[in-house]
DNA sequence: AGACGCTCATTTTTT
DNA sequence: ATGAGCGTCT
C-alpha cells in the first residue's frame, strides 16, 4: 500500500501500526513514540479506507486529543480528520449522553457539576441531615461517592455491599450510604451529572438499552485508547462493551506511568489486558527517543524497585549525557533560589529557552516559593494547576447564570447567584426554598414557578423578590434557542448585574474581574466563530456550557505564555517533555506523600510518579531536597526521599556532603557552618561539562529575625543570656553571638540536647520572655 | 439581611 | 498561610 509515513517509524512502532486485525496492546515506555504510533495508526486506518467517523480515539486530556487531531490533519487533511471521534472519555461520552439523555431520565441540557459543585451539594446534604460535618467531612464523603461511581456501584448496590457498609461503620460514618443516595437524587432533580456520572451513566445507558449499545458498536469500527494504564473500571467497561463484537481495539499505555489510582484508575486494566481480550497481540516500544542514556538508565534503575510491572527494557541511543544532579539545600527558600540560579545559568551560558525548562513538584503548595524565587530573578514562568481561569469567582458567577438559564433546575448554580448581586434573598429564604423543594421532591426552581402551590413559607416581600429573580432568568431562558451563545451571554452579563459593582468601584481587583469576564466573553465569541454554520454563528449557550465544564487550564494556552518556565505538579507533567527538568522537594513526608506510604501498592505508585518526573527530562535533570521546609504555617525538618536511594548511584552526581555511603543523608544538624560553605561551593561547580556557574550567590533569604540589611555586633537580634525555643532542640540559653560571613550565629546551650552553634538565618528561634 | 472580623481547622494528586 | 465557618455588629 502506498503509505509513505510508515517509513518514519521504527520496526516495533511499525508492527504496532500495521496490526489491525484484532485487539492489541502497545506497551510504550516513556518517550518511545506512543503518540506517534497512535496518530500514524489512525492515519493508516484512514488510508485503508475506514471512514473517520468510524474511529473512536479516547485520550486522557483535551490537549492530547487536540494535538493528535492536528497531527493527523496534516497527514490526511483537515476535512477527513474533523470527523474523527477523538476526545477525552468525559467529553466523548458527555456528547453521547446528551443525544441519548431522555433514555436515562435526563434532559439534553443536563448540567455537568464540577467537583466544587459536588462538594457544595454534599455539604448541604450533610447539613440538612443535621450530621456533624467534622465526622462527615465533605472530602471523605466525596471520595467515597466517587469511588463507588467509578466502580459502578449504585446507591442500591452500595447498601448491599457488606464490605463497604462494614468499612463505613468501622470508620463511624454509617450514614455515608444515605448521603450517597440523597446525593444521587438531588443530582437528578437538578438535571445534573458530576464527572463520574458521565462514565457511570454511559454504562447505565448501554446496560439498559441494548439497541443503543449496538448502535454505537456499529458506529465505532475501531477503538483506540491512549494512557490505558489510567483507566478506571467504568472506563474499562465502556470500552469493553463497545469493542465486544469485533474486538477491533488498540490500547496504548505504560504501566510504569500509572499515577492516578487515587481517583480510581486501575492498573490491572493494563496488566490484565490479555485476559480480557484473549487473542490480543502485544507490542512493546522500548526505544526511548526523548532522553539521554543517563536519564533513561537512572529511571530504569528506579522503576526496577517496583515489584508490580510489565518487564521491559527501555533504552536510549542518544548521547550518554550528564548525571542527574542532586541538590541539597537547607530551606525551601534556598531551594527556590538555587533552582532559579541554575535556570539563569542554563539560559545565559547554555542557550536554553525558558520553555525548555520545567520545575516539577509533588504538591501545588510548593509552587509559591519557586514562584517568588523566579520573580526575584526576573525569570518568566507559567504556573499550571492551582486555581484556573474557570475557577475564579467572577467567572463562576457568570457561568452560573448561564447554567441556570440553560437548566433552571441546576440547584448549585441557583444557590450561587440567587442572591448575587444582592437582591435581598438571604440564607433563611434559600434554606426554606430548598427544604420546601425536598419536601415535595422537586427542584428548587420548580418551587419558584409556583410558590403558592408548594406553600413556600415566605412573606409577601420576599416572595416578590423571588418572583423578580425568576422572571429575569425566564427572560433569558426564552432566548436560549434564538440567540447564539455569545449574544446571550453578553446580555446576561450586561443585564443580570453580575459585574455591575465593578463599574462603580475602580480598584485594581475590580478591574481585573471585569477583564476576566471580558476574557470569558471573548472565549465564548471564539467558540461561536469556530462553529459557524453557513457563515452564521449559531452555536448555542448550552453548547458552550457542555464544553466549558470539561476544560482545564491546560487547555487555555495563550501565545503570551510561550517562552516561559513551566511550573506544575508531576501529575500534570505526564505526557510532556522538557530539555531540563528540576524535581524539587524530594523529601520524606512530601514525596512520597505521607498519605501514600501505608501500603506497598501506594508506595509503588509514588515511585512511578517519580519515574514520570525523571523521564520528562531530555537532557538535564536536577533533583533537590531541603532540610527544612515551611509548611502549614511552621517549619518542618525533613530527610531526603527514600526514592533518591532507589536510583543507581552511578547516574547521580551527589552533593559533596551527602555521599550516602559515607554519611547517612540526613545527618546534618551537627555543623551548620560547614554546611553553609558546602552549599556555596556547590555553586562553583559546573552544572555540566564546560560550563561554570557564577560563584557567589546573592543573599536571598531574609533574616527571619531582623529587618536591617547590615548586621553588626551592635544590632544583633538576639541578646546574650536570653532563653530561646527551637522547634527540634527545645528551650536553650544563648551563650554567645557572633557574625560569621555576614550571618548571625549563636551558641546556645540546649541542656541535655547539648551545645549547638546555630545560624539565626536558618534556625527559626523564638525568644522567650 | 449583610458586612465585617474573628477563630478554627486544614492541608495530594484532578478528568 | 490560608481559607472556611461563625458570631457580632450595623
């Protein structure tokens, strides 16, 4: 066949692409061209004559889907590529659910509740049930419900599941089952589905409607799934059902990169693939095109410590490269400073661009310090995660209006804006309204449509305010199918008064809110432009809403964000690659997360997470750990992560003081002064061959105890003779103070903990009166 | 009803 | 450090 693209693949990639007879599993090591195989395979299928609308390709993120679609478009043309069913599980099945909604008791315009909405709903339910919200923590209940849904356990099945009930009883939360039940009822009353519902309800749809299942089985002649290691049971079953007849399915993944079990992903899906699809062919992609040999080998030596895995030999034929540099620092602030220094150096002496560099961390909270350090050195950066555009208050407010207009039963949207801007409808009224709705088993909106019929116990004034609110929404709702999304959203913003306060108040916050709302309107406008029919923007507001709730901030890349250092969690970095990667906060109690050290299984997932982090790097990888870190309002002391020792030492460049064979990593409190010198000397060492780093780091940590810049013996901040408290050594008496290399030092007698010489800069001391 | 300011507890990862 | 929830004051 004439398909010249095949020549651009190596042998194993090519075999994986060309096999289209039955089920296949492609085990793709990190950087081995997994996406390449998927895109070429789809292009190949199209070349063999398969219609694009017969191909279903499921990805993990919108971004992955979009990029893949673009690449395919360049190979086979945009006109063909546009008809592919390509997207995330959530977006594809929300689309299918919309067209089949009536079959499962929802309407086409059902709302998608994001996790903030579910959380809020759970809170209200707990409150209404008069339960103690400290016992029934929303986080716990939410994860419990999510777990159940991901495993297709309905409230009825939950009741019947003795294990779950026992577990809840043992955890003293026996009423979780009831909350779950009510939660489902409420979602349905609100005509809303949460994220998990999109998968659960798809299963329900297929199970209860065999003809519908058949219909989609026939539509999807070939199914491809990316990141199969991260699928959960609900996703597994959807795919299995759809592929049941022909088993024309190809899944791609890497068990070594399975990092989402906390939200229900089941690594067994990929490990057991050949048991599900008996004639499955397995292809392994083992050549890594991304990273240097050192990085690949280091990552291999790490993942080798996991018992659960599909054995494979990932190798690189790129240059050997530099060892992974381990950076040992004192505090999180220093960590930021040093990383920023290295980044400056990479940029100015090695011609790295900011976009070539990423800082990866375990938790979002760590971004703060890094951010400050980068800002101080004027290094442009972009933080992913944290609160995204769509989580900003003003955006959520506008979207809530839109949601309510499209689906008046949406209780969470209603609660959000019924009194915003203030219109004299307070908590008391809202509670009455919801209580009344529950009493009659209808939505809150339904009560509003006929307050007399439902005997809503409010006075005439309040009733009037409610009626006004209702008619405002009604007016918008009437335009829902006649106005396009942009026009309607625009008039909602203008007339509802969501941002009217920003017109009188000219504070910077107000202006920024206003800008954000304009930004949102712009996005809606672009959405309409992208869906022109006969040159007319006909996209409806509900169309926009159905997409917007599944967007994340990674999907809103702006041109101005191009050449910037990337800051993100390791989770968010999956699938990406950078020339240089800094993995920071590699400490016990942080990475691995203390929540994940209970079982070997969880620990292995954390190790895989570290593996993912390392394998993002193409050329250079740095790993840092701090000896103390400011967390939750206080300083914690920490030891290097156990995972560092899992990497074969030959691929590492250890800091001079922490050669594990001589001194245990973590013995450090004996002599801070020499530590300080070592830390400085590590700067004069080249990062890698031939490049010298500027030797003197500038002072970056403000003295925790003094505001002055110059330190002299006169203004030293702790007087001799006072008693101080140290978070580790306890209470001690200051015997002597001095200045060493411009830093205040104190000799303190901690009694039985001994005599310590501490730099005030590092030791957070509290002076006792 | 609404605004303000206090105290309290809470800290993983996110389609 | 930060935010959410609560009580008090206007």
